C-alpha cells in the first residue's frame, strides 16, 4: 500500500514545496487521514479478535454437543420416566400433567429416513454408523481448533487484504471474495491453505490508494464508527451466549471444562437412575 508519506515525499530538484501551516505542522487533511488510518487498523484488529473468538465458540459448541448431547438427552428421558412412574403410582391428575409435559419436551421418535440422516449415503452406512451397530469403538469427532501458525497467517492476511482498506468498488469486491476464502480456511484450522492464500495475495495486483478529500475522510470515520458499534454488539452476543459464557470460564483449557461438565452430568444421571428405581420400587 502506498503511504501518504510516499505519495508526498521524494520530490526531486525543482519540485514545488508542500504548503503547510505555520511551523511546519501538517495540514488538517493529513491529520484526518492519519486518524482514518488509525481507526481502520484498530477496527481490523478488533475484527480479528472477534472472528477468533467466534471460531472458538463455534468449535466449542460443536464439541460440547458431540460429547455431552447424549448425556443431556439421557437426563431428560430419565426425568420423564420418573414423572410418568410417579403419576402411574399416585393416579393424581396434576402428576399426570407434569409427566405429559416432560414427555412432550423430548424429541419425537424419528422415522427411518430421519434416523439414518447423517449416517448413510448412496454408498451405504458411514464408518461411524457401522462402528455403532457392531459395537466397535467410534472414531472421536474431528477437532477443529486453529493452531498458532494458522492464527498468525490469518492475522497477517486480514491486515493486508481487509476490504475496508479498499477505496474503489472493484478492489473491495476482490478483497471481500479473498477474505471469504481466508475465513473458511481459518475456521477449518487449515494452515496449509492459509499459506497458499498468502502466496496468492503476494502475487496479486498491488492495492492502490488514492488521496482522499476531507469530506470523504469524515464520511469514512463515521462509517468506521458505525461498524465498530455493530461489531461490539456481535461480540456482546457471543460473550453472553451460553457457550460463550462457558468458554470464558476456561479459555486456556476448554477440554478440561468439558471433562468437568461431563463428570457433573454423569453424577446427575446416576442420581436420576437411583430415583427412578426408587419410584418404580414403590409401585
């Protein structure tokens, strides 16, 4: 990117001196352009941090569902069975109502097509489904957590190719298409793909930056401010979400957090099973 200093600097022999206010202070437009550049970089850094957190929340949510989803379902089923057994024993209308409501909250039994959705395709059962049906060990879900190299490459690419650095519509479109591919590779934690994209960007056309008028700079600052407000709202939603709140409890060791939750849920399952056995024994 051509800097304002490069655009203005140099000036061979006979060049007209740049008119500046007294004492050599920069013109107001120059100070405004510096403010815009600082705001652009600050916004890009904020977007990088937000996207990093979003990927972490998304991955943690996936792992949470894969590992703990069946346990939550088991707890809900036990709760419904306890209420149904209690209602059968008492014959009380209120107990029956609570039992019916608990059962209604559970997912209905799927049909054959729904049951096999995600477990087979035109070539037959997926390996995971075969393992389940034959009591073989199920392959653990694939982890997706960008490593240090992927993080570094992602930050560098976003700093260089962010659409907000474009001043022309065609350049913005090019950058948006490129950053979409960068985000997809980062979400997969694909460092090799990010290296390829870095090489592609380095070999591409150099971005152009044309001098901005004062009015355009003011509009630019206002737009950056509005976008920062929007991103702040998105960040708040992520942080206040159930998964985001859980992740913030152990940002450096989310796996350990999952283990702790799994242990707590296992204890609750045992307690509910004992309660169900007691209720059935009373009947």
